[in-house]
């Protein structure tokens, strides 16, 4: 199963995340199938590649709870339904 989840990177105490599509059995910082966005929790900066995310969701990818909240803030699920 393909999951949309966060991949951690950055220095200690200065963490940032990439939103990626990965197989559910792959380790957290393993090789992703596709990088779909960026999330910085310290500054609340979010950059998303919306067309690629919508495509993955339509193919059946399941977002984790954290990624789901980020996508709901950006109103991505409205584009999937349309």
C-alpha cells in the first residue's frame, strides 16, 4: 500500500519534513516514490505540489493523520472530490 507521509530531515532541534509518497513497509527516511511537498513546523511554512498529490490520492494512496491535517488546511481534498 502507498502512503503519503512525512520524511524527516534537518539538524537536531531544527527539523523540517518532506511530504512523500512511499510504500507503507519502507522505513521513515528511506527512498520515496515521489516527493510531493515540504513542511516546516517551526515557521508553519507549507509548500505542496497539489496536482501530484491529487493524482496520488485518486490512485488510492492513504495519508497519515498528520499529512491529512496538512492537506485539509490547504483544501486539497476538495480538489480530489471535484
